C-alpha cells in the first residue's frame, strides 16, 4: 500500500501523530484507541509496510517512530495539517473563554 493511501485512514494518521516526535511501544499506542490491540497492530503493519514508521524491537516489546525522511513531501503536509487543527482548536478555546468571561461580567 502506498503512503498516501495508508494515511487516508484516520486512525493511522492519529498513530503517526502520536509517534511523530517520540518513540512509543505498540502497547502505549494501543492504549489510546477504543479498538482492540490486534486492530492497532494491523494499522501499525500498514504504516510499517508503507515506510511511514520504523520499528525497533527490544526483547518482546516493539517500538514505533514516524520515519519523516522516507515520507518526503507527505511529512510537510501532515505537519501542516496538524498545526492547522491545533490553531483552530486554540482559537475555539480562546473564543469560549472570552464568551465565558463576558457572561460572567454581564450578570
């Protein structure tokens, strides 16, 4: 499966975001989802087969990290997409806080 098709699935994008800046074990990744460990494992396999994550084994534990170099321009796109979402979330939180303060002063 090519990289673009691999990241078309929302859970895989979320997994990539989780391992973007730090290495996480498969168990740590699976804990953050409401699906079975097996389902997360399948997503990790697709990401690994597509060259989007690297795998490091330490005994029985498997650790994953985003492989940004192999992503090429896709890495910039994903980072930009996440930044935009975070900016939007920050704007919504600030607007809600302003509204809450204005409601508190009008009482």
